[in-house]
């Protein structure tokens, strides 16, 4: 969790104090559409790595996806603590299966 906090703080720092040559700054400069495009690309690459069964590549793609999602969070003003609180709230529901709506196809 400390690594995630450090990454978040680095991204915030890049937004507040841009540094020449920084990829993070480039993303902020290009704006939300570019950030969303990169999130989508990394998501697709994560799916492909998982499908191919290459765990090393999957870990790399998950890290890329997490980084781009962190940039998105900072861009949209979502504090890491808010995400952590939501994940903690959801962890309290462990073991609760959702009830799925079934459709009787014969009627």
C-alpha cells in the first residue's frame, strides 16, 4: 500500500509542479481524453496478457493500468483515501453472493 501512496503522491506532484520530459505531465497536458484512451489501451493489453496465460506480462500490464488509473484519479480529483475507503467498505461484504435475476425463457 505504501507504493500505491507514493505513486499517487508522485502523480499529484507532477500535476502541481510539471517537469519537462515527464510522461505524467504529458498526459495531464493532453487532457482527459488522452488519459482515458491510455486507460482503455492498458485495460485491453491486460486482458490479452491474462488470456495468453503469461503472468509476468500480466503483472507488467496490471502495473501500467494501475498507473494510468492513478493519473485518471488525480485528473478527476479522486483522493486515494476515497478509493481505499470504498474498497474497505466492500471488503466487509465478503461472502455475500449477489442474487442474479433469472428469466424464464419458456414464458
